[in-house]
C-alpha cells in the first residue's frame, strides 16, 4: 500500500476532499450547529483545526453537497428539503496578515468588502464607512438571493494578539472591531448564521458585547471534540500510518498508542468528555515516523514565559494541580489583566485536569509531555541564562553526568546554574528562585530518567534514578549541607533502596541567601 495523504497544514475542506487527503469526519457537529442556533463563538489553541472547521461550514452553506458525499451530515440531512441551499457567505480570514501598521486592519477589511461589492454590484461605497458598506452588502445579498447571509470570522483575535506590545495600536484595532462587527447588531433579518473563532476571548470587545446572542460553545461538553482528535478517531482513521510508525521505531501497537497518548493527548475543553489529541503533532509524528515536539516548535511562547518570570509565578503549580480557576475566569482575557492563567489555558499550554462539581472550579495543568517539557525548557533560560550547551551547563549535559555518576560535573553545573539566576524583584524571597530552578532542572531531567520532585515534608526534595545510580537530593537554605544529609538519614529517605543493586548517592546542598549562591555540596554513599 502506498503512503496516504495526510492533511498537515491544509485548512481547506474542499482541497482535502477533492485531493483525497484523509479527513476525520466532524460533520455531525456542523449539523448540530446549523440546526440548533444561529450565532456561535469557539475558542481553541492554534493549529487545532478551527480554520478547517470554518472552511467546512463555508462549503455547507454554499450548498456544495457533493463534497459531503458519504459523510455523516450527508445522511443526517436526507429528507430535509431546506438543506444544501446556496446562501451568501461572507468569510473573514485574519490569518497570515501583518497588523503592525495602524491602518492594516482597516485595509484588510476594505479588501474583503471591495471583492464582495464587485460580486454583488455595489458601486456607491466611496463615501461610506466600513460599517455602512458591510450593512449594505448584507441587504443587497438578501435582495438578490432571497436568502439571509452567513458570516464566518476566522481568528478574529489575530490583530489584537499581534499588537499586545503596542497598547495604542491594540486599542485602535479593538475600536475598529467595535465599529465593524458591532454593525451586525440589529441585522437579524439579514443574518442566517454567524460563527466566530479565535484563540482567546477578549473581554470588552463589541464582537461579544453587541452580539448578545453569540453563543460561546468553547467549554460546552457537546462540542468538546469538535476540533482535534480522539484516540478512537486516530485508531479508526490511521491504522496504516500507526503500523508504519510502530515498525519504524520498533515498538508494539500498545506501546505506540501509549507514547502518542503521553506525548499529544490530554486536552480537555469541558468538565466531561474524551481527552483530545493535538492534531498537528499527531499528523507530523505519523508522517515523519518519529515523535517530536512539532506543535510547540511552531510557536515558542516567548511572551508568556517572559511574563511568568516577571510575575514571579510559582510554576510548580503547573505539575501539582494546585492551580484552580472557574469557567468565568477561563473564558475572558484582557491584555491589561495581571492574571495570566486565562491566556495560558486558551493558548493550549494549560488544560482542564479535574472538575469540582460542587464548588464549580477546575484544576489546571499541562495537557501532555510535549507541552510540559517544551514549555519548561523555554522557561529555564529565563531564570538562569547560564544554561549553555557549549559549557556543558544544559539539561542534556547534566543528564550525561547523572548517567555516568560524575558527581563533580553535576556539582559544577548546579553551581553555575544557580549563580546565573536573574532576579526580577527584591520583594520575592530568594528561595522562590532557587526552588523554581530546582523544579525546572529535575522536571526536565524526568524526560529521560526517573525523576521525582517533592514539595512537601516526609519525602526527599528530589530523587533521580538511572540504570546504575540512585541520587537522593536534599536542599537547604542558610543552613549546612551536613544538616541536609542528616535529614536524609534521619527520615530514612534511602530506605526504599536498601536492597537495590544500584549505587545510592545521598547529596546535601546548601544555598546562601545573602550571596545567592550554592555554597556547600556534600556527597555520601
């Protein structure tokens, strides 16, 4: 069997169907949407299939029935005489544009309108505003077709997110949106269906406040699986590609599915429902025949990691499920809001892990290994620029030292990393910084060797295990390394390894808060 075509980066439903790319049938959601309401908003992380969803909606409303032959909606619409009519469709795509200039957004809107005005024969628009022109188009389309219009808006927030570092320009773009899409208010007689997508849901933007009937389905259980892939969808649609991947890397089907799950699964967008896999990373892994951080590498979150460092955020909360939020907190984002959690959730770096139905709040955490290790790897240099592959002060180098039992090089790497810590506030205790670096280093080592980081009493601070060695670390501040070793001994931290054939190394470490350096390091076997 020849290799099949995987739709990596293809956002056109028509192109996928016409060129025989593999398509995961999501059309039952299209059916539910068009038969249950008229105005919707959906937030999902980048590269999760929002544009493909809108493209599918566009082809449905254009009446291109032949593209849906054999799909779920084809069967669902059987006997419906109103289905597959050709409605006027106004599709706004804000992807792939540069919004750094003041009038960039207006120019893009003008370009869209000009094309449609030629199509519908609107010639008297020179003296009119963008809002007036859009309303005229909706009325003209209804006059010509006798059908109300469909308005589809893809990645509406791109002009806002791109200008966050330019507050005046961001406010300008918000004002443009307020006027333009606010013009849809009161136009129900000319609107059949409205669907808006974005990564974030900015509050105080009229696209939401003026369109008061816009139904936000982003956290609805019924639409949890509308974008992305479930495990069942992967197994049903990619059995051939899975077999190729298994054979190439030499693992069983069960092991391959488990690796896919740990790497790319774990997204939850509602209190119930299946876990969602990142579609972009899954497709790339299947095509390339190897696992990688494909989604993460397409958009390093430099803005987010820098902001977390500036906030002195306790990043260990990402792993210990101590980060809580209500649905209201997660649904809105404001650029001037010091709360970064909604943006971390909406952009896909955090996801829903648990739900307390009585208190109605969620516990958040990393969705999977790709996001966890990719994000923390980006965060480590923010805290200690001393991370350097040339000098052997990076995670991979430390990993080799740990595997080889090279205690001196492990010590030297830690001394350099902690000496290189940058401090953003004199009001934040020193231990916040070194505890964060400890968490980052040992969590990142956990990609390759068994590594546990503990933040509560009764357990050693860090335990790292390789094929040949067991390292038990205890860290102290303004104390002594000897006292740290005594704690390891008195608390019997090494007891689980008494009969272990591996060499057990107990390491006591002390940090001095005045000099802000690692001052003592004692090893006992």
